[in-house]
C-alpha cells in the first residue's frame, strides 16, 4: 500500500519560516507515516532538509501569470502528486492561486484561506494576531490541536571553519533593503562593539552580501571584531547562536533563528504592528521598540544586554 502524500506550503520571509517550523512539526506528528513534501523558496531548501521534517523538498517555481507553459507544468506536477492534504502555511494570494490549479477537481483537503478550501480559516485582514497563534487556529480547524514551538535542535552543523574565539556576541545590523526604518544606526552598533571589545568579547557581524558596507563601517579601525557578512549560510546561524554569549540586532530574518535557539537576544523593533505579529520566539528575548529607532540609546541597549549577564 502506497504512503499517504501531504504537501506543506511555506514561502515568504525567513522569520515567517522560522515561526512555521512548529506547525510543520505538528503536521508531521499528525501524519507520522505519510510522505511529507514542502513547497518553499529555493533559499530555504537546505534549512528544511536539515530540519528532518520532510521527505521531499520542492523549490517553488513561482510561475508568473503570463508564463502559461510554466503554470501548466506546475499544475500537472501538483495534480499528479496525489496529495490527500495540503497545508498552506503561507496563506497569500500566491499560495491561493496554487489551490486554483487543481480546478476543476478533484481537490485535496486544503487547510488555508483559499475560497473553496475544505478547511478554510476565515479571519479579519489585516490582522495583528501573532503569527504563531494564527497558525495554531488554522491547524485546529484541520483537527491538529497540539502545535509545539519551533525547535531547531536538528540544525547543528560544524562552524569550526569560522575560527571564532570562545567569547563572542553576534551582531545583526542589517534588515531588508526595503525597510531601512528597521535599522538602528551603524554608529550605535559600533558603540556596542567598542564596549564589547573593552570587556574582552569579540563582536561578530553576520548578514547578506549587500550588508558588507555596514559591517565595514561598524568595525573599521576597531582593535577587534570579525566580519562574517556574506560568509554564513542560513543553516550556520543556529549553531553560531548556540555558541554566542549574546546576540543583538534589528527586526530581520536571522534574529528569529537566533531567538529560537535560546541564545540571549536583544532585538530592536521600529514598527509596533510588526512586533505584535512577529515578536521573536525564545526563552531569552528582550525587545526594545520605538517608532524611530534612533531614539533608542546605546545605554538602553547595553543595559538590556547586561541583564542576561552575557556582557
């Protein structure tokens, strides 16, 4: 007898993916003997493979409306896979369009917000409910009552090649280039780096390639500090966080991975609505929120970091 086949959809931002790992575990627990497939962004395939939650990972082809051939090929792939359930954890216009690719039927049982879905989650939008609570409500409609928090224990690769000192603090000074209001000033981060160095702790900067100028400005002329921008993969962040004394950064994807490991974290949020929906999960998270992050002083951040006794 062939295995039941289940599809989970999660695209979007890295922080949202981190929140979804708990619901993904709940889906795996609900269907322990099924073949689980995850449809996700290419950038997240390695992380999801390392999570050991899925048997198959599909990179999202993201067909555009004018790419008829690509859409038809993806429709064929979806329909021929024989999924009995689809759990849409993205719940966006894009993932709703994938529900419509099953027209004229038969449709799998579908957990999501798509009109016509068998287990449709209806809620007011926009919505300020935390993402974790919203996804728990969605899965409850599909009969899944127990949803754990994100557990990154399976993602524990070798970071020896970074040659890091015993005592270091991760710094995440970047953010989406489209959301510069989420960034605390580089000068303020530099002041924190100076204080860390004075205490014998090495600041370690992580971020994407486009954030290398931030790292250079932050560390230029300082007697210590390590720039790992453009050198880490997503799967490197959890093991780095477990070794770090602390982490400090803006509201951006890597922060959510760091928080979920239990690493003591100080995070700065500019947008109150983003904090309400996306406060990082983790046992040692301190949040500083201000509509204008430049009003958050270096002393405030330093004091928050000292509370964890990491510095």
